[in-house]
C-alpha cells in the first residue's frame, strides 16, 4: 500500500483541490471521501446526488469505474482527476 497524491478539479465550482489516497482504495471509496471533504471545506453541498458523480482521469483520458482499484488501473501520484 502506498500513498497517491491527486489534484482534483471540480469544474462546476471552478476549483481545484489536493487529496491523498491509498493505492489499494477503490475509485468509489475515494470519490465518496473527496465529495465529503469538498463539502466540508466549502461548507455547502456541491454534489446533490453523489451517486451520479463521475470521476475522470485527465491523465488517462477516461472515466474511472467505482469498483476499480486505483493502483491496479494505473492512477499514480501527481495524477489529475476531475469530478463531474
């Protein structure tokens, strides 16, 4: 298990955040944690339905599926993620 540091863009509010995650975490669990932390920082709900939020890898040019494991699909430290 190793730490992965990610730059996460949220175009709907034109902001970027930095997160860390373990390489053995699923995309779904990381996405849920990001949504909760962004809401806490912004002190408001950003995503009204977290189940419909998509997590995209800018580096890999594609959507990440909730059941995929970060390290197994090639997400690396310094990667850029987008939540839409």
